[in-house]
C-alpha cells in the first residue's frame, strides 16, 4: 500500500511531501518526493481514557454534580446502567466504537464497569472493528484475568497496592483517577505506583513535582472536566514534567471525538499545536506500550488521511495547526488501521 500527500513525519510532525510505503501492516519507508495529492497523512489517534459503557446515557443529568452523575454505586450513570439490558449496553458501546474508528481513532483505553461480564460486553461490542481496545477492569479480584489491566476509580478502590503488584508480579496496565475534584487523593494514588493517572485537575505544585520525580504519565480530559464544573487541568505545567495524553472520558458527558478534544485543549492551554497533536497520538500510544502514534519507519501503520483540499482545510498554511484547530469528521478521507 502507498499513501501519498503531505506527511506529518515523526514525533515533531514535520510536514513533508511524499508517500508512506506500507507493507504487511508496517511503515516500510517514507519517501520525500513530489506527489499529486492534497491529502494530509498523520498518525491515527489514541483516545487514552474513555467510559464507553455509559454511551446509552448521553447528556443525562443536567445540573447534577460530578458525584451525583458518576460516583459508584448510585450515581446517575450507575443507576441507568443497572436497568439496561446487555444488548442495549452493547448497542450503545458499538455506536461509540464505530464513531471513533470512522473519525481516525485507532485505539482507546476504557475503564470498564461490570466486572467480567462488563469486559465480555465490550469485547462483543468491538467485534468486527479494527480499532484496538485496552480494557481496564474496575473491580480487582478475577477481572484481571480477563482484561488488559485495572482502572481504579480512586485510591480507595480495592486493595491494588504497589506491594501487591510486586508480590504477584502483576504486569498489566494500572491506571487510576486522581485529583478530579480535589487534591486529597493525588498522593494516595501516586503511592500505589500506577502506570498513569487520569484528570489531575486539582494538582498543586507539590503534586506536579512528585509526578515529575516519578515520571508518572497523565491523561487529561478537559472537556468533561469543564462540563462537570470541576475546572480544567494544568496542561502546560503537566507537559513540562511528564508524558501527557488526551482522553474524551465519559460518553455520557462528551462525545468520543479526538478532533473536538484537541480543539478544546488548544484553546485553554498555553501549549503548541504540535504538543496537542502529540497528546492525541504519540503519547497515548506510549502509555499503552503500542508501536504506533507517529509516522516512522518500522512503526505499525495506523494512519489517518485527511482531505487537505476540503473547504475546511484548503489553503492551510500550517497543517498541524489546522488539524488541531479546525479539522473534523467531514475532513476524513480514510482511516488505515
């Protein structure tokens, strides 16, 4: 397979005219040459934090606080999920997966409720799609045998201590929510030695320095934080200290569009468009240990091809800036997964 156009090459997204040569699903070469194509070729997105299970509850609960919306066991989303049939839950998750894949997301990381049955349901929902799914169970016990790791709602969720991880040699991914409402749970979360933290809206200087010292990656979800009124994360300060990726969070609160997440974070944070695009691609891939997220020889060929001649993108003087600020679903030419 050969993909031609303006290629956003490497971690810096350097625009070069030419072609990407794909063989057996991997990037075999990047050839700089004159081509007759308006396409813009970039790495496909990695949505580093989702809750797809609540896809059946879009925009429910106007006016409720964050705990009233999502806190287990009796937040609104949990009450809705308990009353829904398995088929209805799968149908809702499938719609979100289909949307993500069609708009250029090649992988997502889901904090999955419902134990083993919940993991089984999302496996069924993504059947037939090429998008990669990293499923983190929300209850510890036996669920780790059936998914890709553990996604804790907070430091008090279960007994998944750093000592237990070491003793049992648990090498699966471990992520944890922290600092979404206040700073009190950030240090306890870091004490658990997670592979990454989610949110960090309330992070204070002492937490930022501890994150830097431990080199703990962070996934930020600014749109959902804004919707629930808890504030927005200190993106620029986090970027200075660690790997920062983007997630769209609960489908109940915001749609799983990485285009819209990039546009929002670029408006609220003092970071470059290249940094934002890296948060949506390279950094998410790094957190899950994937060999994609940038267009480099040897990487898996997970590519998003945009129509650079569309009314929205034609005459762009800065393709990275235009992708972050204005690109959307209507500009997608094809997704190569």
